[in-house]
C-alpha cells in the first residue's frame, strides 16, 4: 500500500513564526512492541494538546529516527513536556527505549514551499 | 552492514542558539540516479560552507524525506541558498526531482540530550 502523501503536517501549518521540536533518536535493541505501544499512546495524547499543529516522523534501518513536531508557541511545548502521562513515558524512554536522543526546541522563522502543479508536467518535458 | 550510530551532527553541535533547516520533501517518481548524483554533490558542497555544522537525513518507503541541516547562524544559510551551483540544483529540484517540498529555517533555542552510559544496563534490569 504505497501512499504517496506528505506528512499530515504538510499543509496545515500557519505562517511563521511557529515552533518545532526536532527529536533525533537511536532506539535500543529491546522492547520494540512496548515501544510501539507507548509511542502510539503518546501520539494520541499529543494531537489533543493545545497548540499542537502536526508532525513528521521517519526512522531508518539503523534504528535512527527523526520526529519533527510542530507547535503554535513555546508555552505549548513546555505544557506537553510537563504532561503527567508524557512525563512517565519520557522516563520509560530513557530507561528502556533509547540508547541516545537529542531534543531541539526551535522557533521557525522562515518557510518556503514548492508543489508541482501538474504531476504529468515532468513526463512531458 | 548495520551501523548503529547517530548522524554525524549528533555530537558536534554547539550550545544554542544555532540554526537548523528542516527540509521535508516528496520525490517524484523519475530520475533516481540523477537525483542521487546531484544530492551527493550538494552534500559535498554544503559541508564546505562556512557555518555548516552537520546534518541528519532520512527517507521512507513512500519517498517522503526529512533532511535537517545545522548552521551556526542565519547568514550562513542565506549564503548557501545563493551559492551558484546550489542555485542550479534548486531549480533542477523543482523541475525534475520533487513533487513537493517545504523548507523551514529555524532558530534552535533549547536543547536536551540523553545518552545511555552503560549499554548493558538495560539487560541487567
């Protein structure tokens, strides 16, 4: 099932400034099922948070992943960081799921976009 | 050849503030070989630019990719955007390689990191 679509965040973002959180991680080798369950639960919770705008999440074959989540402002990010159930998941992440991660809170200052208007255009060139 | 290592940028970044460029893209279906050649050439050029700090690049099976590049300041990003050969590659990208992309210039304001000190710790719990 090849879904050639951009992440759900792609067209839903406001004009800058807004905020992004770049979470770069390397999973440890154990607990993939429990990791998936906790990640799915955190995803369900995150989308309900005030200020959440969307996310893009990719992982490669070497267990390195990048998740970029988008937020309306820095306070929304701080609120989500202190969310009780998320707090437990963060602790689990350090104890069981991740060998290494880096989390960067960023202010998005400038955006440019491109979208091919006619997908057949390339073929006709 | 399973290389369980973080992207080259992982440990080389200074304390914030620094800058990131989040490039989220969906490749078109044609020209994968030429795309790879141009991407490799741009990678070689980028690492030589003043202010370049590192990058993380991932792509999934649906041709959606995220490349996060890191820079010391906004001026370095602007200089690389106007680099002559990069300019040509950008135009090629729109004409031949990408169906869609979004490029976000971000000021990284806050960073937190985690690294497992003892990789065997998890096993012994």
